[in-house]
């Protein structure tokens, strides 16, 4: 569940909207809208914390396509301590435009640059044997005695933007998390 929450938080960097300054094209909408209805993207997340390792598989499928809104359905399965937990399918709307959160630069938001970015670059990564040109960001955040150092790869040519992410948390909540887009299926 923590992995799913983390993945949702990453997407919220683009889609969330607190008090807004501007409205911009939603990068997640832009990426999914390049694909036909029925396209599915599978993310695999592996996490280790407090001596426990878990693996989460999230399959997100484009189930509705409209001019101003898409609907993505995500099915999640978590394996931990020899048990598997399947979550009911969750549908969510992805709007064509989103508000830029207060305090975030418009160019950073539309470019996908996470707050706390200390380094960035480009790299070619493979997804199911297909090469994809990705933009990567190394970023660091600290709060309440917890430090999170992450590297995230994104590409607008894949459904949902997320290609890969590696994160290490130190402090009272020490953990490691790796997320990777492992498959794209088109109808």
C-alpha cells in the first residue's frame, strides 16, 4: 500500500492542484492520449523497509478517451511475507489541463521537474526490449529527520510518463524503493 501511495504521489507532482497560479496541459493526459483505448502500462515496484521486502504490480489501462478527459483503471497486486493481496480496480479521471500548484514554477511543472532537483539529464532506457529516450532527475527532500534521495526517469512517449524510479529513505523510516515500467500492451 505504501508503494501505491508513493506512485500516486509521484503522479500528483504533475496532476495535483493546490492553490493555483496557471492552468497548463496535463503531461499525463498528453502521454496517455497518444495511445488507443485499451492500452495498458505495467509498473513493478519493489520496496524494502524494516527487514521486509514487498513487490507491487500496478497495471494501468486506458478505458475511456475523450477530448478533455481520459479514464485510467489501475489494478494493483501486492506480494509481501509470502502472501498476495489484490486490490479492487480503481478508476480515476485524467483531465486535459491542470492547475500549477502555488510556489511551483510553470516550466518545472510542465517539464516534470520534481522539487528538490539537484541534477538532471537524458538517457536511453529499455522497456520490454524497446529503447525509449528518457529525461531523468536526481532530487532530494528532507523533513522531520527523514531524508529521501531519488532518481526518476520519465518519457512523454510512454503511457503515464513514468519509466523508472529509484529512491532511498534514511532516518527513522529507512527504506529503498525501485519502480520500473516493465510492459506496454496496445490493443
